[in-house]
């Protein structure tokens, strides 16, 4: 395990899993939210983000935590040896989003860039709720046919715990 991509809905536990894998393997974590968002939740140009993602995956060792799929061939999947898809129930994800917002209300998250305070607005809640129906099929389609890549689809908190313990 040298290059790991972790994808899933908001609240699925991508950053927590990335940190747990990093603790066991020594791999550096790259939070894609930090690469993508600019202060005030401003989006970069597609070219800017593509360059940042290309730079991140060019490294020999990494854990990429986040979504932001490219249409066509995504460079992280061409380089990853492990891909983990967190497919937890939407109610679990929404509960975690609300809980995280309450618990972390006064401290910035290190997996978000400076100038981007987490909010729980209707569009984010909709994205989390719709992730299994809209985003997950697109993720799974991009993963079909990956050769020599350990693809894991973890569907519960227990699946995640068992995976971490297996490392």
C-alpha cells in the first residue's frame, strides 16, 4: 500500500479513515478539499484544480481524501494501488455532518483550507442525501475494470473498523 484514494459522501469518514491509515503506514495525507477550495468557498478554474490534482498524484506515496472526480480518466485511479469507497448509510453521514458542525463550531478543520468554515446548508445536506443515487454510481463506474488495484467498498462503521484493524 503506497497510493490510496478514499472517496465517499460528506460525513462518511474519509478524513478519519485517511488519518487512521496514515498512522499505520506513515503515508502522507492530501485532503482534496484543501487543494480544491479557495477562501470563502470559491472554486478554482478546472485547469487550476487539474494541475493541483496532477501534482498530488505524481508523488510516490500518498493518501488522497476526497471526491472531485474528473470526467473520463481520473489520474488518481491510474496511479492508486488501493481505492476505498465509503458507502455508509445516508442517515449515518447526515448525523455525522451535524455532530461535526456542533462539536467543531469554534475550531477550524485541518482538512479544509483557510477561509472556509464548515457550514451545514441545504445544498450540502442535499448533496449528502443524494450521494448514493447520484455520485456513487459515477464513482463505481470509474472504478470498473481497474486492474491490479485493491478496491474496497466499505458499507458500515464496522466494515471501516475491521479494515483499519486489518492493516
